[in-house]
C-alpha cells in the first residue's frame, strides 16, 4: 500500500474512515465530497489494468 500517499492525504486534512477488520484503507476529504479506498494487492497478483496473459 502506498504509505506516502496515505500520509500526504492525512496531512492535507483527509480523514481515515477505516473500519477495524476491513482490509482496506478508507479516506475521506475534509468536505466529505471525495472518498478514496486503497486496496491491498496480494503478492504475485497482476494489477487490474494489466493485459490478460496469452492462452
């Protein structure tokens, strides 16, 4: 998880709305009009935008 991004947003007055037991980081802007969910990618998993592997 990009810790530097999380730290930057928290320093810019975003709040951490994460729920205990939920494996993602939930951030909300100060005005509550923007939300960001950071999901943890499993080791060895391809990014969602990666091209499909040839068959």
